[in-house]
């Protein structure tokens, strides 16, 4: 094992390497196992809160908030630790931390203690995601990073999708203790698989320079990360992360409202709508993984945001079975395109030494978008109803579209059939 690790830890010119390699598969399998754990907790924790702990809706909301806030605050530090000590250590440590939190949940008898363990789990999740996503970027050739991010997201997405099915099956006899312990086992498995992953893979082309909008070598933005707000959020992640947060705002609206909204409009099984969303997103990410590079970030993210805005508009305008199916399809289409290009933009504008810090900052916007939209759009829906509340998600997507096309990727930045593969297309705007 040591020979393998030392080999993959050596500097690689990833531009000349295949995308799907043994280390790439190893990291993806570890991520799948870990997010099986996260997916198992998705229905389990709310049932535990409302059942044995006798909590209400406020407790459910606090559960989500505590997890997200802990992850947000942990990500900047975790990114710096991953840059300093290597990605593998962060993945293993995060998975074991999260496993500890999950297994201890089986023994709690108070909401306060459960919230503390949810915060611990949030920190562990942030560590695994930062370490894994960074290592995937390390292992991906520069021109194929959006494709690599797309394949990686399939592993994450699949784990989260399969986990709830396993959870509900294992919880058949309401044995919470057994289910929490079994869930923790998936996180431990993720740590075990990660032992065989490389600590880091440095790309010589990235350690030397990034590229400016004219395709010329430019100094990396690394120096900015040591002053002011950049001590917390890497500058390369700010604009891509802001656009991501707006898209996540639209997606969160779908997750928040559809279960009850579908039942109110004659469609009893909202799970089929979520399955439609998941399958559409997975199929596109698997068979269309190269599309973000071919289209370029401007086009691919525009498709993502307009698709999600369209899906939410359909929900509001056509609250019937056909409208629900069509909306779920459009949401899945948008979700498939939103993340990979924005991740690639972030990575390609950070130096090799700062890559984990940049990715940790970027992924932090997942929680920012989810928490912010949940509070704001949830409050709006409380006043005007779910049907009009969907329009809050539409506004979030349109704000993201404006940021994308005026600040992050203005007109002409990635035009052309192979725009995403040209170095001149990857730059920071504004």
C-alpha cells in the first residue's frame, strides 16, 4: 500500500493523463460510501426528532440550520488544512468524525445533544466533501475538470439518492439505534477506502500560473487569499459561488415545497417527482459529462439557471399532474449543469497551492444558498402561499443568471463549439 501511495503522490502532469484512473475511481467510491451515510440520515434524523425526541417543526428547521452553519464555518479552515496536510487525511478524519456523530445519535435523549452531534456531522461532511472534491480536481486534466466534477457529482448524488431507501428499509421496525449505527458504518467504509487514495496530486501547469482572459499566463490569485475577507473566502470562489448559491436557492425551493404542494394538487406520491429529478440529473451527468466543456461555462450555467427557473414557473402556473412532471424534469436538467462548470471556473483560477482552500470556499456556497433561500423563500411562502412562493426561487435563479452573464462570464468569454476547452475562457471577471 505504501508503494501505491507514494506513486500516486508524486507530481503528475494531469494534462497528459486519462480522466478515469484508479485514484479517480478510489476517491469516487469513497465519496459514494460517505454520501450513502448522509443519505441514510436524511429521513432518519427528522423521524427521530418527531418520534422519540418529540420535537416539532422548529426542531426540524434547527436541525437543518445547525448542520449547514457548522459546515459553512468549518470549510475555510478545512480547505487550508487540506492544502497543508494533504487531501487524504482530511477525507479520513472527516469521515470518522461524521461516523462518530451518527453513532452517538443512537444514544441521545435530548434535542440539545442531538443538535451538537448534528453540528459535528456537518463538520465531518464538509471535510469529506472538500478533500474529495479537491482531489478529484487534482486528478482531472485542466481541460476536463468540469467533466471530472460531473462524474464525481454522480457518486455523491447516487449515494444521497440510495441512502434514504436503505434507511427506510432498515427502520422498518422503528429500530433507531440499529439504523444510526448502520449509517455510521458507511462513513467508516468511506474512510477505509480513502486510505488507498493519494494525499495530493500536483499539476505543474497550475502551480506555475493561471491564465488571463487573453489566454496569457497570469499570476495566480493566491496572494489575495491572505487579506481581509479573503482569509475566509478564497477570491477565486466568490463569483462562481454566488452564482451557485442562487441556483441552489431555486433547487431548495423545489425540495421545500413539492412534498405537500403535490399532494394538495392531486399527486399523492411526491417521491416519484424526486425520482424523476434525480434520474434526469444522473443520466445527463453520466452520458453528457463532456457537455459543460463543449458549451463553456456561460452557456452551460445559463441552461442550468433557465431550466430551474422554468421548472419552478411551471409549478406555479400549472399546478396539475402534467405540470408537476414537467417541472421535475426541468429541475433535474438544471441541476445537472449548474455545478460542474462553476467548479471548474473556481479551480482554474486558483493556484495549485490554494486549490483546496478555493474549493472549500466554493462548496460553502451550497450551505449559504440553502440556508438563505430556506429562510427567505420559506418566509415568503408563509405569507403568499406555496404557489406564489415558487416565484421566489425563480427570482433567485434570475439573479444568478444576471451575475453569470454580467460579472462572471460576460458576452464573448466562452463563445464557440469547444469554448470550455480553451484556456482563454477561464478567467475572473469584475
